[in-house]
């Protein structure tokens, strides 16, 4: 079974709709992240959480919100979706060591807002 | 504003050739520089990482070269294979939080 899972894998929605993307992990990591990937822009950090009680905005948090329901679960919400939020969304987890920090990514959710 | 600039956007290399991807950063406080590899339909995965106290790190056919004074680092893929065809992202972070700033990505195509 995959260590980091994302649901749904694909979603088409309409402008103005509320949508939630979910992420679950079995790695036991405290840190979780949400990224957005657009062609030519790489990965941009939306929100991150270093433990269950910690939520921080990333580079592009406007129009998004998150909820950390448990160590293993981190959800991303678009309260009122707009077409320029059409993108590939990734969840990731990590557990830094003294050497470095490997982020483990989920398979991604492709979101289309019409 | 992208804190890490990556080039080229894409490259095509023949099998057994050398692929070179370059990245530059401005913030001298960055002290952790990983490269991630992403295959189509998959999430990125850590390939190799370096800290600024060394100038080169090699893992198999993949080598990171690091130039602290120029604030540049690069990924060399030696003896490129069709299975190396993927998108490669450089990134930079401070080791006090390891929050990554990614480059825009380079799509590498290895022709058989």
C-alpha cells in the first residue's frame, strides 16, 4: 500500500463550488505539506503543518484553507473554486533528520475548474 | 518571485550522453539543496541532496556540483538511459525548517 494517498485522483468541478482534497499518510510523520504544480512554475507551497496543532501559510495560500484532523490526515479546501485553480495538487510528508529532510509525495490530484 | 531559478526548461539527450541541469539561488542562508525526480503521473521523489560544505556529491550516475561563491548548483546525469526520462526539480531550503523552494523544473528526454 502507498505511504501517502490522495483522494480524489481526478476532479472536475464548476466555478464557485466548494471542494476538498484529502491526504492520508501511514509514515508516522509529523510534517505535512500541500503543493500546487503548474507547467513552467514548478511546485509552489500552499500550506504546511509541522504538527497537528501547527498550520502555516505557504507562498500561495490565497483562496485555499486547510485542516489537520490528525497526525495522519491533512485536507485542502477550495472554498469557492475559480478556473485559475486548475492544476495538479500534491500532498507530501517529511521527518527531518540531522542529515536532511526527504519529502515523500502522494500521487497527486488533478483538479479542473470549469 | 521564484527563489531558485532553473534551466533549461527542457532538454533532449541521446542514450549514453550527459544531461546537465543548472540552478541558481540568491538567498545565502539556504544550506540544503535537494534534487527531485518526477515521472509522468507520479509525485516527485528525492534523487540526491547536497549541503554547501562540499563541492560535489555523486550517487551512481547522478552527480551534484555545487559552487557556493557563484550561488549555483547543477545536476549531471552520466550515461543517460531512456529510464532517466523524467522531470527534474532543484530546490533549496534552510535547515532550521527545511521548507523547500523549488525551481521550475526541467523535462529530460533520453532518445534510444
